[in-house]
């Protein structure tokens, strides 16, 4: 632990923000840089946000899963576990090794708003302390809900040239203060101790933090989730095409009541959410033996992100199906459905979208576990 160890006990815990700085003890040259980073960031945050009590703790761990290049997914999950173990608000994991890229050509850091941790590689910067501090502030900005912005440290790293901006705008500072006020409040387990059961714990958390959890889900751009899963999307498209060309599907649809279809939509969306969540072992993320607000929040954000993603995907399929049915020859479709009069377009659009989600749930199981985790965990590759 660093020079600030123990100060937490002397501070007002209601205003405490604790950040762990984690690195592999075998990376000998990194410790000096981490100490310098902690001192610089502490002084900067103390000046910018004096209403909070800042605590930075340096954590050495041996034998971190650091392949070359290091896989951010493994490091994010490890950081999340250590965050819960030591009750930190955030963890920043540093390494001198390059990071494995999945979406961009190069990657220097991967913040995860969902897990409240970030992985930072200093392999390209080494002794350029301004650049390292900039990346730290950039990642923390994302963890605190900020988006990219010009004339700020939140400018995308790909646009960092000669000048490195080490400041947030006044508007961003106000957003950070409002965000951290919620983080600095006493946690639910601290208020209730061991007096509350698991069900009531979840209910109280949703009542107290439901809006903030929803914001975190939306920050993750959950509505784009399914479109970023290749196999998921391909299987859905193939299934929809098959349904449109199948006379049997139209005939069956004619005999399905509206109430049965509406129930099926609810059932299929719920089942698909649970299928992805349990099938990809996401219930093991941020897992702890004790009831902890941070762990429960992370799980709710993961489930909520998947649920919003699938609902958005269903709506997209519904709109696309409505358009396709509208432009197809109505006489042919009425013949396939054995109907007379006007074709119930909305009725069939619901059916096509719902069957598409059913098929895509299978596609989710065919996705590589790491691919789904990367889509869920990563706020960005920067």
C-alpha cells in the first residue's frame, strides 16, 4: 500500500472515494511509476474535487495473467474481483506489456464502466508521464460516465498529437461531481449490516439506485449489443429469411391469437436474456460470497444490458419485418396464410420478430465467450 494507507480511517467515510492501483509485482520498473502516478493524481483530484476524500492504494500481485499481448478481459475480471475483495470504488490495473486488440488496430487502455475498473498499458509511453496521467484521467472519466469531447482530456487518444490536455471542462467537472456524490454515499451493506435478506437487499438497491443503474446500462450503449455479435446476427437473418419464404409459417401465424403472441414475446425475450447470461457464465462475474452493493450493481447492469439489447433487437426485427411484409405481394401472402381480406401486417411482424429472437438465442450460444464479454465489458478500446 502507498503513502496514503490508513488515511481512510481518519476521513469522513460519506465522502470517501477509494481507487486501487494494481500491478504485477514481477514488473519491477513499474512500481516507481505507479507511486509517481498516485501522488500526481491525488494532488490533482484534491485540487479539483476538494469535497471528496481521495484515497489511492497501490496493490502488488504476483503472477497476474499477463500473456503477451495481455488479454484485457482476464485483467478486467481479475481487477473486478480485487475491487470487491478490498472494497475499493475503482481499480486501475497497470502493465508494461501491450494489450490484445479486438476492435481497434491498437489499444492502450480498456475502461469498463460496467465493472468499474480499467486496464492501462504504458508500453507505448514509458517515461512520458503526461501521457500516462492523461490516459488515467481519460479512463476514469469514462468510469464516471463521461463521453468523448473536444478540448478536454476526454478527446479520443487517436487525436492526441503534440498537445496533451490534462483537464476536464467545467461542464464535465460538474457531471463528475454529481456522479461521485452517489458513489461516495454509504453502501447498502454498511447501512443495513447483516440484518437484511437477499431479496430485500435487491429491492432496496433497485429503489435507491435504480435510476443510476439504468443510466449505467444506457452508457454501455446496450441497444447496439446484439448488432455487434456476428453469429447472433447472421443466424437471426437466416431464420427470418426462412420464415418469410415458408408458407407453413404464414399458415400457423393465422391461427395464433394476439394474446398468445404477446405472451410469447415476453417469454422469448426473458428466455433469451437468461440464455445469454447463464450460457456465457456471466453470473460468475463480480461474484462474492457476501451481499455487496457493488457486486449486485454489476450483475444488474450486465442483465439489464443484455435485456435492453434483446428488446432493441426485437424492435429492429419488428420494424424490418413490417417493411418487408408491406412491400411483398399481399395476394401471395394471403394465399399462404389461407386468409381473405386484408393481411394483418402488425400481427405477422410480431411473429417474425419473435421467432427471429428465438433463433438468435441459439446464435448467442455459438458466440465465443470472450467475444460476448468484450462487447459487454468494454466501454471502449482507447
